[in-house]
């Protein structure tokens, strides 16, 4: 049984942003999720603990650290690879999210689609340079945050963008 190497990718859900293919696959994927609570001030359980209400779940976050990009062999600047990541943490330049939100991606690796997301944070270090100062290696850290599918679909607005003129309880009966 032979297996082929498949690179991890951030696949853009709209053509407004480029897909981002990792040069080297990550060694680890760190997922985190939490649920928000509302504590009742003064209300206590029989054991003296504060009473809590479960408010809502936070979106899943995926941290991918130490993603290596290396262009030493070709002698070209590694910054060209980082430009796609920099575009990912700015508002979309075209499409449904133009100047409203960052591009939405699907993080995939092989047959697995892990997360529909946006790039919440990007940090990178330039770690190797040619004698003329050209950066040829970078180490990238990403935090991806899950988004609902409706975020990237054209025509899907929030309740604040829906025209509710004449909409009342009495008009519905």
C-alpha cells in the first residue's frame, strides 16, 4: 500500500481570495472550544457555589503553529508565500464580503475537511536569510476561527439588514 503526500490547504470559499497551500504539513493541530456561562450574582447552590446558566457555545478555534515555508533552494524571497496569509487577515477585496469581512476558507488536509473558518490571527518569523538579506525561510503561526456557512453566502444577511417594514405580530395572523 503506497500513500501519496497530500498538503494541507486553506481553500477559499469565494474566488475573491487565493487558496493557500502549505509548503510543509503541520506537525500538530490544536483545537479548542468553550461554552460561555452567565453567573447569577448572589445566587448560590447548596454547596455555596455560584449558580450558572449556560449561555452559548463559542466557535471552534484551530491553532496551527510552526508552519515552515522555505525557498532557500530556489533563492527567491519567502515573502511571496506570506502575501496570501497577509491577504487572509484583511477584509476581502471582492465578492460578497468585499470590505466587510476577511475571506472565508475551508481548512483541509487530504480527504478531511476540518473547519470552515477565517484567519483570526497570523504571526510569522523570518528565520533564514541569503547573504544579500533576502528572507528564504519563515515560521508561521495561525489561529483559525470557525464561521457559520451563511457568512460566506451572498444574499444571506443579518437581522439588522432585513427590511421589516410593516412586519408585526398582528400582520401575521
